[in-house]
């Protein structure tokens, strides 16, 4: 493994290897239990969201090729705060990953559950730097009602391309080929309802255990983080 950090300005096309060396730079930045405590940032932020136990923290660790960057656990509800990770060169970070608390864990007291669902919804609504959402869905369960509610929150900004969306069907090592195809098809059908000319929406199988889908996902996130941002005037002009 080299320590070379990919140069966003390099002319050569980004390969999975380059993208993985970029995700490998992920380091802990800060943790916040409330939105107001999150640092304001101009860096594009990619949020990892999904039901409790869907594999969000494990996916971050796998992409970063680090064992204990984000805390993964057999106990659902492990991630209770919004944890931010910074990526890119140390002196010129170029993106943030946000590990969000999972939703839908039945054993959490109702008040706590509602509180976290609210934090989650508020985060998706107010976080200006949010440029991508990675929704982790247990491939054996598929999209649940809560996942669909979350997608509703961001649908308008996904349609305009302001927020990019990637659904990871996690723990795909637990499925056989036929089940994996069926899971991909069902999720793809739902997502086709959110897809427009301007949107960037995709679904893919992912296994931290088998390390499958890791390179493709790193590449997609690298592209999101390094895509040129349209100037606000241009965005207004095209919507007028
Ligand atoms: N077989 C298999 N198990 C996985 C995979 N990814 C995660 N897991 C397991 O699923 C459990 C939950 O993983 P986490 O990454 O902690 O899930 P989370 O979504 O961060 O959970 P919360 O923080 O509670 O919201 C752990 O026991 C992981 O080892 C995978 O690709 N394959
Ligand atoms: Mg977690």
C-alpha cells in the first residue's frame, strides 16, 4: 500500500485503486449529539444512513480499510451520535463522511427513538453541505417503510441532482445468486421512481465480509466528492 493521495486535478481517470487510497485517508474529525454542534463546512459531505444494524459503521470501516474507525457492533443502536470523518490530504481535506445513528431499532425507548428520527430528518433537511446519501439496507430485508420515509425527505433534492444517492444492499454474502438478483431488482424498481435526467441514483450489492462492491462504491463516492459544483447562478438559470 502506498501513501499516495489521489490528486483531484490529475488528468488520468480515477481507478478503483486510486479511489480506495482516497477512502483509506478517512480519519475521525468530530462527534456531535446535536445538529447545532456540527461544524459548518464547505466540504462535500456524504452521509451513511439506514436502519440500526444495517451495516453502516462496518461499511465505513471497510471502505476506509481500517478496523475501528467507526464503531461497529452486534448490539443494534451502537452509533448514538453523528460522527464525522475527514478525507483527502491532511492539509487540504476534500470531503467528509458522516456516520449517522440508525433508525427503527425496536428495543429503544419510544422517546429516544423519536428523538433520533427527528435528528436524522433535521440533518437531512438542514445540512447545507450534504452532497450524497449512502443508504444501507440489509439485503435480506430490502427497503422498509422507514427507509422509504427517509428517501421521501431527500427525494426533491435527489431529483435535481443536488444530492446523489447510492443504496447499498449490505450483507450480500448471506444471499445466493437468485436472492441477490431479486433484491437488486426490487430496490431498482423503487428507485426508478426517483430517477430523473439530472439525478445520480444507483443501487449495488455490498459485502464487508467478502469485500464485494467495495472498489465500485469507493469510486462512486470519489466521483461525488470531486465532481465540479455548478455555480449557484448557473443552477438558478437552468431552473428558471
Ligand atoms: N455477514 C455480514 N455481516 C455484516 C456485514 N456488515 C455488517 N455486518 C454485521 O452486522 C452487524 C451490525 O453492523 P454495524 O456496522 O454495527 O451496523 P450499523 O448500521 O452501524 O448499526 P447502528 O450503529 O446500530 O445503527 C455487526 O454484527 C456486523 O458485523 C456484512 O457485509 N456481512
Ligand atoms: Mg453504527
